[in-house]
C-alpha cells in the first residue's frame, strides 16, 4: 500500500478545518445538550405547576363529593393537546373522575415521590410520556391524589427545530471556515510554495545565478533574503569547486598513471624475482643429474682404460671382459637417465621462463603445462616434502601460459611460506582441472594452516602480509588477483579454514582476448 503524500497547503487546510470543526462541534454539542436538559426541566416544572393549579380547582369539588364539578374542571383540559390522561383518586385510591380522550388502558402506578419519562422506543429526541402524581390537599389535609400523563411531543418538536438550526449553522460555519482556510493557506503558503518550486528548478538546472524577489519585511521576506544569500554562496562555491575539481582531476589522473606504472613495475619485479628463484631452483635441480652424469662418465672412462690396458697386455679374460662390459652398460644407462632428466628440467625451465617474460598467446595443454610448473618448483617442494596431485583432463586452451605460470608460482610460494609453516602433517597440494561451457576451471588447494581471520577479508590488497619482518612483500595474492581479473578476464574465489587449508578457484575463458606483450 502506497503512503499518501499530501502537500503542505492541503495539510494546513485539513488542520485548520479539523481544529475549527472540533471546537465548533464540541461547543454546539454541549450547547445542544444543555438546551435539551433545560427544555426537559422546563416542561416538567410547567407540567407540575399546571397540575398544582388544577389540583387547587379540583380539591373543593372532591371535598364536597361534587363529581360534576370535578368533571367540569377536567373538561377544561381539552385545550391542552399534550395532556393524555388525568385521573382523580380519593383517599381510598379509588377513581373519582378522569380525563382520558385517547382511551388509554394501561394500569396506573400511583407514587407521590416519582416523576418519570417513559418511552417505548429509543428514537432520537423522543422521550415518551411524562407521568407523575401530586396530593389533593386543603389546609394541610389530603383528600385524594391527582395523577397526570403528558406527551413530550412538544419537547421533541422544539428540540428538532433547534437541532436542525444547529446543524445548518454548523455546516454554514464549517463552510466559512473552509473558505477562510483556503484563503489563509494561499496567503501564507503561496510565496513559500513559489520558493520551493524555484528551488526545484535551480536544483534541476544547476543555475545558481537565479535570484528570487518578495517585497515584504516579514518572516517570509527574511526567508527569501536568506535563500538569495545561500544561492550567492553556492554560486561562488560551485565556481571555485569546478576549478578545484579540474585541478584535482588532473592530479588524480597523474597519480593514477604513476600508480599504474608503479603497479606494472612491481609486477615485473615480482615476475623477475620469481624467475630468479626459478633459475636458482633449476640450477640446484640440474646439479644432481649432471653430477651423476660426470660420475658415470668417469666410471666409463676408467673402465674403458682398464679394458684397453688388459687387451694390450693380453691379460684380458672372458670373465673380466663380461664384468667390465656390465659396469659400462649399467653406467651408460645411469648416464643417459641423468642427462635426459637434466634435459627435461632445462626444457621446462626454458619454456616457462620464456613464457613469463613474453606473455605470448598460444595453444597449449594446460595439464602438461601445470606439471612443468610444479617440476620447476620441485627443489622447493621436496624440502618439506609436499605431495602434489594434479587431476583432470589435458584440455587444450588458447591463452597466455606465462600469466598462468606466474599465478601458480605465486600460489605455490604462498603455500610453502604461509600454508605449510610448522605443519605437523603430510603437506599436500591438489590441482583439479575442469571444463565448463567455454570456461576453464582451475582449483588449487593445499591442506596447510589456512588464512588468519584478521586478514582474510583483505588478502588481495597490496602489501598485506604476516611475514613482513622475514622479507614478505604482501604482493603475491594481489598480483594473482590482478592477473586473473585484468589479464585473463576471469574470476577468483577463495575458501579457507583454520588448520584445514586454503582453496583458490580460478575461472577463465579457454580462449583469451588478452593481446598485450610485455
């Protein structure tokens, strides 16, 4: 249900009419009630006086048992249409004579101390019949009782006339009040409503050079004057504000440009830092298979020299020959395995490092590529150690592998530094690859410590870290967020629970519109 909104003018009219109507109706009501009470009392008093006069004329006839005299007195009541029945009783309460033109047959209740108005209906202003009894006395001696019934129709007619006049007067007065209310509301509110309309026009047009006129020194005139002063101040403030806004806009644009440049430099710095860590890790990883290869090469050289020496000295036996060939064969296999492993590491490093530097768009198998990312981080993961599980189909996508590598490197680094710090259980990272419509869904989850509650709502903000004193920059997840949203045009959601781990859900298009190269 809509709220009824009334104008000030309508409210003022309603208030004036309501107050005036309440006063008029209240005064009229109490005045009418007073008139009703007065008329009733006057009617009763007049009826009692009439009955006493009649009793004075009747008591002599009753004393001398003069029925005709009483009858003659009763006949004089014919001129009073209000008298319904008059009965004269003797002391034995026997009917001596009566006047009953309407032939009323209701029983009579004689009670000298009771005056009653009895009505068979509850109609407005109809009081029924007045009934009362008075003693017939002469020189303080009672000779009988006079009983009288009178109609109150005369009161009803009189009061109805008064009532109609009151209603007419009240309606006329309310009409006058309504006209006066309209006049007063127009007189008082017109300049205010005009001012309000002008204020709305100014607010709509923003034309603060407008001025209002009102030739009066009363309170409304003061309001108009104050409004003009306000317009003048607003005009000055607006002009100054426009200049300030223009200056601040230029400053903000420059600050925004500088911020974007700084952000880009931070991303590049973080990228180079990750690449440096990658180089360090690959160097460490390649060192082991190369050491094995060098050792194997030394063994092959040594065994070969011994074999040649025995051959030249003609001391070479079949068993020695078989033994040395077996060693050469095993060592060659170990050498080949070590060199292949080192070659794979270098190949992965070469591809991922080139991807991170160029940000080229190309078609690649996402599962194989994520496996290569974890392979390049193997030296850091094996120190804990961390069990890595990669599930899902090997989906081909057209996107920037360098951006994805940077995202996963930051997530892996985040898990190692924060998630698996002082972990008492087996560390584990699970990556699930899924496809939905034209989107690729990557779920990265570790079973580490989870994110602290005091920073969980601001983990994507720059420079938010719990490791500032140990070299943390607080840019890792901020960079991940920006790369997912800005570069890959995707979404990033996070779920974390204390001591159970953290899960990141990345949703990106399978075919990216990202064209930038850096």
